[in-house]
C-alpha cells in the first residue's frame, strides 16, 4: 500500500512540473504540446505491450466501438485541456494556472446539476461557495498585479472544464480497459488533434533542440509519469483518495515555480489559494461519497 501511495505522489509531482517545462520553452504552445504528445504516445507503446503480456482480464479485453469513440473524445478534450492551459502560462503565473485548472471537481458538480438535474447536497453547495470565494480572491490579486493575468486565469478555468470531460470519459472506459492501453489510445488521438491544430493555425513543427528536450521532459515527467500513474491509481485506490491527491498539484506547482522560476507568491494569493483548495476538497470528498451516478468522478 505504501508503494501505491508513493506512485500516486510521484504522478502528482510529475503533473506539477508541466508548467515549469512550458515556461522554459521558446516554440509556440501548440508545437510544444504536439511534440509532447507524440513522444508520450511513442513511450506508451512498449508499456502497453508489456501490460498486455501479463494476460490480466483488463489487458486482454477488446475496445468496443463505443470505447473507441469515448477514447477519441477523451483525446480531443485532453488536447483542448493541454493547449488552453499551456497558453494560460503566457498571461498568469504557474501557481495561479495550476490552482484554476484544479477546480474540475466543482465543474463536475455543476454539470451534474445543470445537465442531469442532480441537485448538489448542502456539503457540495458549501464547497462550491468556498471554492468560488477562494478563486475570486486569487483572481482579484492577479488583476491588481497585471490585467493580463485575468486572461490567464480564465484560460486555466476553461482548461479545467475540458479536463472535467476528459476525466469523466476515462472513468467509463477504465472500468474494463487497463490504464496503459487506454492511455496509449488517448495520447495518440490527442497527438493527432494537436498536430491538426498546429497545421491549421500555422504554428507548424519547427522546433529547436532545446525545446525538443523540454518536450521529452513533458512527455516523460508530466505525461507518462504524471497522467498515466494517476490514471493507473484509479484502478486500485479509492477514488476519493485520488481526487483528494489532486489538491496537492497546485501546492507542488507553486513550490516548483518559486524554486525554478523565482515566481514569488503574494500573501493574498496564498490565502485565496488555501480557501479555494479547501472548497475544492470539500466538493471532491462529497462527490465521492454519493451513490454511483453517471457524472461521478
């Protein structure tokens, strides 16, 4: 059990490093994301083959047509998540971007209410209110420092919305398909979508050796170790534990941004971040205590 928690912690730490790699890159955001996902998909091929060789039921189950559509949809949402979030770093700090993208549990609860008429429990409603207060404080502080920061915060919130859909897609397919093969499918489809965006936007694929190394770092650290380990954890750890672990991501990202980028965090931002994380934590906890529902994470 200790090893499983260690792997989950390693995955969250990997996710938290993404903003650092992007901040050092010079190539267009879309180009960096395209190379990141191409490398990640290539790295997942041997991992998926090794997992399949074990003969476990989940590793031999076939993708149904519905599974393939859901996986492709997850890849599209993941592509939007990555491109939009990486773009937010051009306007706001790594710490703020990481905090706003971590609000996806709130979006899950709101979508359940708006689309499926699943009224939030009093605990979820309280968590949403607390979270909104916290992120409002952070946004207010960011605007005081720079008007452009609000654009970055908004982009990170949009990325959180896309991440919500990506996580929900994974929840349905991962009940039958092992994490390595599902991750390979998502990463490959995500790479295809981002490459199409790169071509359509004119960003292209010209990249320096320096940025290639950063893209490899993003693929290995933030994607294969980050997203894949966290996704794998959903198969053998309580969902509430995995959901709660996401709260450590903005905290780790803030620490890494201070160490590697010297992005100091104002006291008001820190206070708002703590309040927001408390609200997000309440929502994530309350969501996982609900009976099984279509939109449960």
